[in-house]
C-alpha cells in the first residue's frame, strides 16, 4: 500500500488529469442516463395515451356491436337506419355502421342506406372468436363512405360492423414505430409501421414479442431505448424504439451545455485532486503506513571507552525503509511527532532492539543499550509495563537499558518520571547536552546517569572555537552531579585523544563504527572482543 501511495504521489499530475477526465466522462454518462430516463418517460406517456385511446375505441366498438347483435334486427329499413344513426350520434368515435347478410356481404350502411349491390369485405388484419362471436378487424381500410376516398378502422361482429375515423390516432401514431394486432401466440399482425423501422428493428421486435418478454427500458446490446406494450383487454400491441444517437440529438442543446459543464468539472477535479495526490510522495502522508507495515529498522552504533577502545554499549538508531530508500530521521521524526505517532515508534524500537541484541550478542559483563525517546513518552508506568515483561522473557540482565532524552525537553514533570525510572533500575541519559539552557541546579535535580556532549562541540575542537572551549565546563558539570560523559560525533584520533585528555570517558562516532544493522554489529562486536582479548593476552 505504501508503495502504491508513493507511486501515486510521483505521478500525481498524470493521475490528477486522469481523475479529471473520468469525472468529466462520469458527468456526461450521468447526463446521458438522465436523457434516457427523460425520453423513456416520454415514450411511456406516448404509449399510455395511445393505449388509452385504443382501449376506449375498442371498448366502444365492442359494446356497440354487442348491443346491435343483441337488440337490433339486421334489416335495412328506415326504422333500423334511424336507430343506427341515433347510436352513432351518441358515440364518441364511431362514424358509420354496416349490416351484413347471411353470406357475410355488406348490404347496408347507416350513411348510404341499402347498397345497390352487396360487397364482400377485404381480408381482415385479425379474425378471432370474441365474446362468442366471430370478430374481424381491419385497419386503414378504404370505406364506402366518401366514395372510397377515406380510410378507417373497422370492426365486425356477427351481422354488423362499426367504422372508426383513424384521425384520432394519427397524431399518436407519429411517435410510435409499430401498431399490431395479436392473435393467440402468433406474432402480431402489423397494421401500422413507421417509415424509420429498419429490418434490424423489425426482426428485433419479432424476437422480443415471440419470446413474450418485451423490453421496457434501455437495451445495452442494441444501444437503444425500446418499449413494447400489450394493451390490456384488447388484441393491440404497441412497439417503439429510440436509438442512443437519436436521444442525444433530441437533447442536443442540453448536451452541449452538459459537455461544457463536464469540462469545467473535470478541470476543477484535476486542480483539486492533483495537490492531494502529490502529497502522497511526501513522508508525512505515508509515515503512519510505514510504521504500521514494519518498515522501521534498528541500527546500532557502538559507545567506546576512549582510553581502552573497548565497546561498552551502543546507541540504537532508527531508520525507516521506504522501498529501496532509507528515510533520514531528520525528515521522519518531525512528522512522527506532528502526527502523534511517537509512542508507536518508541515502543517498536525498544522491543525490536532488545530482541535483536539478545539474540545476536554473546553474554557480556554488562552492555549498555541507549534508546532515544520522545519527551511525551518519558512515563514510568507506561515504559515499565512495556519493558519489564520483555526483559523477563529475554533473560538477558547483562543488557542494561538506558533511556535518552534531549536536554530541551525536560520539565518538572519529566524530572519526577526520570526519578521513578532510575529507581526501577533504568539508566537515564541527557542527549545533545550543551545545546539547551540548563543550569547546574536543574541538571542536579534530574541527576542523569550520563551526559552526552553534542557533536557540534566535538566538530569544532580542531578550530579552537568558542563552542569547543566549553567542553571543560561540561566536564565540570558532569563531575559535580556524578554523571558519566559520552562525546558524540568523533571522527578522528585527534578528537578522541583531546576528549580523553579533558576527562571524557566514552565516545561515539564514525572513528569507531558507523551505525550498523544487527548482524553486522554483532560481527563487529565479536571482532572487537577478539581484538581486546588478544591485546590483554599480549599485555
């Protein structure tokens, strides 16, 4: 996870642009989905209006035909014609009524009266038994009324038919693609087909209708909005489709505005998210994960007795490995403290260093292990609860744990905690001594076991600077409070000899060894022991 976050941080600009593009595309996609929903509702409303109209017409036709077959004699006399015309006047959709003879020939109509010669009807679009009677339906059929100049929808039952003006449906049919009549399980017989119905969509509707699972929504395979509705209580079927390009064309102006808005949103997302992603390459964004993923490594630098060059202990130094890179403590520690992760780091280093040294080092006559702590972690109860069980488990009393704090961090509360720690057997060191503002009285109250002279004093010794001239004063303070002295940052023999001559007992620095991982440190320590034993034997 940490490598992923670092990778994202390094390529933040690319990922930011990609995020902006995705945001823009998402906006466009949502807009298109909204367009589909809008057009779907329009299509549904069109079908509903047509269904309502056809249901009303069908119901009126069937009701009138049932009434005629039940109550009216199929004869063409004046009384019957008056009765038919009266019923037509009272109806909403019916414009004419016809009477058939026993050979199913049209012999009379309410508009023309008795015909000069009987007429055989055309083949119907649908013929079925309905309400116990043989029923036939014609759509867009030429009618006698108006000298065959008009076309109408006609329904026949028994000895009567009724004629409906199709003009009431023409406006609605402009917005649908197929109007059909369904007979049993056969495919609907199409009585109306729009001019834009392609062979593909003709087959598509046949397949959907044959499978009896008409779609009512967006078909992603066909990239179109499709709808098939069987009108309840009637044999009619309505089908329509609207391809995605047609939908977008209908919403052209809004789509243009959405595209502009999506572009602006994409730019805003890029501008907002890029800095956030860029922060992932900085240590502050990844330090928590690094600590939790076990990327902390312990390194060990020896503490040497200056007169004999004997290794008497070591300081534990923390390094954080970020992939193939070691992060400098100067970068990591401020972020750890800022994010309140000091105890996470200190507790890990304490446990890890003691375990590693206990396993790697041979038994010694007393080896001091110094570990730096954040000031907030100088708490006796918390530290003792962590360390005591670990020491009991490791069974290495020869490893004497020393806790280091920087001079600038302690106050009266810390003084009491240090007293409790020393009473429990822990050694306490003041690190970077001389860089703070402690006076002799305050240092006496803390009574540390060790004062560590900051490397800046040692570095300037050869130049005889004012800072280096203060080393004898630090030695005097240590003598006054009974503390040992360790000088940090020793890089050459001259520095080591001068410090020893001033009364500094111990030293630490590159002259003796760089910070080493535990295996290398154990090997160097064993070599130092062999050298020391050889020196004693020769002497």
